C-alpha cells in the first residue's frame, strides 16, 4: 500500500519513541505533558496490548498508570459529565487541579450506533495497524503529542470516536494560551455542517490560506441548516485561489477551556446541584460564546437528545454565565475530521478506499494469524488481532476483531464480528453485527452474543407494547421474529423500567455456557429470520443488550483476547523458527 502522509506517520512515530517502555518510567500522560487524563465512562476495566485489566496497564508498553487514568460515571450528557469531571478533580486534588493540563475524553454514551464497542468503550477501539494493534487512545495521544508544550493550564475536551488529522508548516504551532475557549476548526462541505457545530468567523481575521490561522469567532451554530449558515455569515470560500463555487463552512472537533473559564463552570455546577436534564458540551457551552451570541438557542430544543423539563432554564443560566467569554478559533485549512461512531462509518473507513484508510495506512490484516495466508489474505475485509483456521474466510467489506474463526467458517460481506469464537463450518450472513460478551450470572461466568443487522436502529424505541410492530430486526418486523422464536410480547420482554421499548432493551439473546455455543445460538436466531423458520428460545434464559452490559465480566472478555494474542505470538514465533 501507499505510504501514509508524513504528518500522521511522524506523529505516531514520535508517540512510539516517547512512550514509556518499562514499569517505573514516567507515564504517557506526564510524558506528553497532560497532568491528568479522564474518561467519563462506566467501564473501569479496559484492554491494553493483547488483554489485561486497568490494574495491569502500568506494566505494559505505551501505558498510563492507574493513578493517572480516571474513570467516572457520565451524568446527563457530555456537558454534564464535563462539569462532573471538574468537581472530581477538585475533590481529588483540591486547589492543585487549577495548575493541571487535563485531557478529557468523552465516552459517547452506550455506543448504540456501534454496539461492538459498547462493553469496553470506543476509546479502546482497535485500529487496523500496528503490532500489536493500535487503539484509539494511542492514536489520540499521538495526534495531541505537541499540544501541552504550548498549552496553559486548562481542560482539552475531545470525543472517543473521532479522529482529527491536519498538516501545518514547519514553523507553525497550535497554541492554547488565550483566555476563554479555544477550538479547532476544519473546512467542511455545507452538508457536513448541518450535522456538526459551525463557527461564524470574522472574515477579516483569516484568509483561508496556509496551514494554520488564528481567527476571531463571532458566534457558534449547533447543527444549523444551510439557510441559517448563510444568514449568519458562516459560509466561506476555500482560500483566495479557490474557484467561486468552492464554498465551505468551518466545523468543530476538539476544544480547550482555560482555567478561569473552567472554574466558572465548576462554580455553576456547585450552585445548580443535581442536573435535571442532559447538557451538551458543544451545543450548550459553545453557543453562549462570542460577541454575536444570542439567547435564542436556549429555547430551541430540536437538537436536544430529549425534550426534558428544565433544559431551557439550565441553558439560560449557562448563557448568563458564559456570555462575553471569548471563543478563539484555530483554523486548520489543511485538515480533515473523521467520525467512526456508527456501523456504516466504521465499515467504510476500515474496509473501503477511504481517505482515512490511506492517511493512517490501515491494513487489511493487522496483527493476525492465518493458517493458509495465501488462500485467504487479500480477499478479506479488515482482520484485526484474530486467528483464522484452515479454510476460514472473511468476506469483502467485513471487519473481524479479536475473533477465533474455525476451520471452514465464513464471515459474510459487510459484517462486523467482535470477540467471537466461530465454530467449524459456521456461516455468518452478510450485513450482520455479531458481538460476544462474557457475563456474570448468579456468580457464574456465562456467554451471550448479540446479533443484529448492521443497519438496525438500536436507538429507536417506542412507549407502548402496541407499537412494537414498528421495530425492525435484520430487516424483518420484530413481532414476526418473536413469533418465530416462540417469545411472547409482554412487559417482561423488555428490561427497561421506563417506556423505552426497543432492540436495545429486548430480552432476546440466549445465555450459554460456552462462548462458541452463544455464537451458534445467535446465528440460529438470525437464520430463522432469514429463512422464516422457527427456532424455539423458550428453554433459554434471555438477556437484553442493556442487561448484557450490566452483567458483563470484562476480566473474562480480556482473558479471551489475551488467548488470541498469545496464539498469534506463538504462531509467529513458529514461523520464524521454521524459516
């Protein structure tokens, strides 16, 4: 494959060279200049270098010791969790926290649009390069490696499912030292702007030329329509040399909060107490900033996750608190912003000829073992830290991670398979998402494999049992599927205590005594729907995805990944010995 651009390769190389190699050396967070690193998630255990718990991180290469990687619950949206993190910092470190440079990575909730990342968190998503494979956390640390050198104490806020790549001149540096908020801005098509935050920049403060410019921002628009972008003056031309039709807007990604503004937010959080609604760190913080900000957005709940009582009042208070605070923008004219938080984005960037795949030099086979490489490699999609037995096949456009593919087993086109042990001769259909979890039930380790269509909407829910017919499973109405499985429609079918009745809360996945058996049962469920034949689930204990995450046994899941890691290492050692 063609080499990735120098910037991405250089950053990853710098990160590798400057990361600690043995226990006792400075941790990555300190080495890179970040004082504390926080991820607001429920998962306290995580995977590193083949498989281990968070306690084991400090003994691994490229690791962050436990005392420097904190995991806290994510209350009431990413804005609420940002406020909560500030409170945690003060509780843990007192006034000392005001001298910290903090990297805050938001988990993104339950990852319902990419459920193979739900159990361990999107920040530990395996990427198809590196030996052993690189994870999203390592890539982010590599990309931000130079930031702390030019950053005053404050908080850098980012998400766990996006990647920002940029190129600047040899003497250009990104500096985070101005009062208020400082955000990165990327040129994007107007259509992209409708699903992101958009900066209304002062046209006299930047030219759109060169790699990096510091611009003045009048206001911030959250997921505006094209008419609003034009009316507010957000639409620009791509540089003076670009054709007149080359319009763009500058969209958001990561942003920095200086220490003074962070302290104001913490004071607000203490005064409000328990949040009564979800707050969005982008929509509710950034829209209050800049000289052109108005309070109109406080009434607009069209982009809110849920129309909750109290949201408008909390927004008004935030607007009053932040009004007049500067929004500084670092315009990165040669940059791209990528999001991999959905099944479609994940498949596209990992398997298609995407720009991201080229820029990071993603591999079709990353740190994996094939028993018959000549017959299999090159015809598969993306295989990440997995073992394929003789005759095992992975179809084009599919992603397989942390899996054992048995002899003669096949994975269909455009599927996502994670953490699974697929038995001999098994056939995983195309367009399938299959993810296996270890769970602890009544003190015993058991296994459950969730299976859906990659296009199924796991976020969709209804309030009444009479509306369950509107839900779709693998392209078929859920009611028809339940009839095939012998499962009755009742309130007991769903695990949610409120009125969220959907695929996420439906108790339809059988609990099994082995990992391979759980995969086999879930494939039988899929095949019964594909061929409209009965498959009785009445004899099984059934869990919903919601319950699977509640009962998950991360240690056992990591143990399986470690087994795969060891098997790959052993096979590679054998190959070297044979040579």
